[in-house]
């Protein structure tokens, strides 16, 4: 007996439907397993127990805070650092850079991954008076008057 093409097509779709349903159940099961392991804070590939994250804050290439946190624990930012003085520039703290682009980024309030936050500063050119603008005639006149008195004292003495 020959099957009709409609019945054969019907069986094919039924088979594909069953395979698709099995595939979807396996995908859902693997996703559920991942979520359960993540909620339990267990990473079976790396370590058993709670996840630990390193959070570091750096200013001028020096670590100013280096703390380990458990997953979800509140991150404590250090006080805003002060950049060391410079003859040319005045520095103002702007924030923390996490991405390496020297721009201030949002710092996570809770530890869900390890990170290094580097201090970002804005710099402003300092306009210091130059020695020529500090009344140069008074400096040279004091020096010349002192020289003339000492030379006159030697000649008279």
C-alpha cells in the first residue's frame, strides 16, 4: 500500500514538531541550570562557594585602595584623591575611569565583577607671573645700589 503524499507530509511535520519540542526543552533545561547555579553563587568551573572580586582604585599609578568583596557586597570608594602639585598645571579630580579611555565612568555600587578604577583629573594651566613681570627694575636697582655702596666703601677705606 502506498501512502498518500499528504499523510507522508503530515508524519514529517509531526516528527519535526517532536524534535523541535525536545530541542526547546533541552535549551530551557540548560538555561534553568545556568540560572540556578548563578543564583546559588557557585561557579562549578572555577571554584565552589561564593564568588570573590578584587576592586582596586588607582591614582597617579599608585594603588590607593585594594579590597576583596563577595558577590553583591557594597563597594566602598576611597575619598577623592588629590593630584600632586605641578609647576605647570592645577589638577581637579573628575571621577574614576574603568574602561581605559581617561574619561570618568560610572563606578558600580556593588561587586559583581573585578575591576580597576583609575583616577581621572582635569588639568588647568597655571598662570604664574614671570620674573620679568615682577618689577624687574626694583631687582636690578637693589643689586646695583648694593654693588655701588660696597665698591665706594672699599675705595674710601
